[in-house]
């Protein structure tokens, strides 16, 4: 499957989960959702396993993330990702996130640091959180704009709120 088709397939799979969101879901003062089980946590830490697509090259991506939420809708975090194989670089970014139930949209200024030096990047992304016990499993899709190029990152974030 080509690198260009992967983001389209991934986005389609995420949208297929939208009918699973209860139409009557409402949130109470404690931050729990009735009609669904999505719970608000002030802090969240997680591990990302994914794949990065830069041009025709693909590489395993491993990362860690932390987010501090100011309220149910807005938060700011930090992330560090290592992109392996021939690409071999690190990404460090500061995501500013907007949450709407299990959906999360974010924009993140950051740095791509590799053998050829460091370059500024701007990331935009989306994820959808599924609660599994005390954890959240969140498929995510990101695009990084680095030096007039697009770098796609898709992954699965496993996180825990506290």
C-alpha cells in the first residue's frame, strides 16, 4: 500500500467509529459522560507506537506524551518521538489541544532533530480515544510541516489519566 493511501485509509477507519458515540451523551459536574464512559482527567501520560511516512520512506515511530488539561476542552502537553530506520530523527513538540468528548484536535510547534541538524516543524493532528479499563487507546493521525515538506505520522497512543 502506498504512503499516500495510508492516511486516507486510517481516517476512514476512525470515522467508522463515529456511529459508536451515543447521541444522548451528556457530561455532569464530575466530568464523567453518561451514555458513554469517557472520563476527564487533568493529567494524561502515554506511549505512542506508529509509523512515519516521509516521501517514499517509512519508519517505525516510538514516542512518549504528557498532557495537562486546564479544563474539559483545552490542554497543553509535551511529546518526544523517535523515528527509526533510515529516517533516524527525533521530534520534540508542544501540542496545544482541543478536546470534544473522545475527539482531540491539536496543533504543535516543535523541532525535528536528525543527522542533518535541527529544523522547525508545525504539527496538526487528530485522535479518537477509546476507554479500555483504566487506559485510553487512541488512534491518531498527524501531519508535520518541515522545511516545505509534509511528513505523515499515524499511530496508536496508549495512555493513562490521573
